[in-house]
C-alpha cells in the first residue's frame, strides 16, 4: 500500500490487469475501458482468459471526436483488441459517440450514464499525469455536477474529446491504473507519492467506495 493506493509492481502489468478484467467479466460487472497501447495488450489477454463477456457491460472513460472506425478511436482500439476476439459479446456496449462532437457527445453520454453504477474503472496515465481526457490545471478538473463533459485536446492528436469527470471516475467501486514505461516515472511519483494536485490529474482520482490500485512495471515505479 502507498497511502490510499495499493501499488502492484509487476514484470507483466498488462497480464495482471487482464486477470482483473477477466474476473470482472465473469462476475457480470460494469467495466469502464480506457485507450492506449498498454491497455490494448491487456484487452487481448483478457479475451484469452475469459472469452465469454455476455454478463458484462462496457463503458469508456474518454473518447476522441472521431468516427468509431478511425485509427484514433478508443472504442476502435478496444473493438480490435477485445470485442472482436470474444466468443460471447457483452450484454451492452456503451461507446461514446465522438462523431457527434464534444458537446453533443458529452450530453448524450451523460444521459446514458444516468443512474448507472460503475464497478471497475480502468485508467492509464499520460507523461503529464493526465487521466482520461482530464489534463493538468484545466477547468474540467473542477466539474462536480456532471459525469461527462467535452474537452479540448492538450496533446496530440489535437482533436476534441469527450471525457468522464473526476466524480464519475471516483464513483467506480474499483479504480485500476495500468501504467508502464520509464517516461511515466516522474508522473507516477507525483500521482501516487505526493499530495493531490490538479497539476497531476491522476492524483485526484481515488475510489470513493472501494479500492484504488496502480499496476506498474518496474520502470514506471522507479521513483516510488
């Protein structure tokens, strides 16, 4: 444990997370997915470990405002790595409709999330400490009334985003970070070994009702 976060340092962090995802799928949980190459590896492994996701329900923490078949789409990444590999599809797949634009897309997802309980929220983290599309020191970090908002890009690719807010991410019964690479080590130290700070959005996201775990490779954990 490291304060309010359980730190897991693993040689293969994607496999550790894949096991958590597979177990959540078996138990019919509501799962929030994220984008990125490392989560993609976890998705492929999770599909091997548990090919029947018929009891699960899938959501996304953020999305770029592009069509679902676009190479930048977080949904598209998860479809190729996870959904297309499953023998039985989830009972519901709630993708963010990025093609509607950031504001209309956020409004639609806000309505879709109404009354929903999120069991497992999977997050990556950028080198600047951002999570989902919540970037350092941006007004979106202060949103408390909504669960989903539109956001402008602060990193490449420079397209608008739709993102869950801090309250939505914190509402997950389990918040699970997956972070790999030496280029993330400074941000990992700020996120998990320092006080909460809007300069490092990941430091603001902790489960309010359950547990928060950071699964790291040794390079990412080097400064803890």
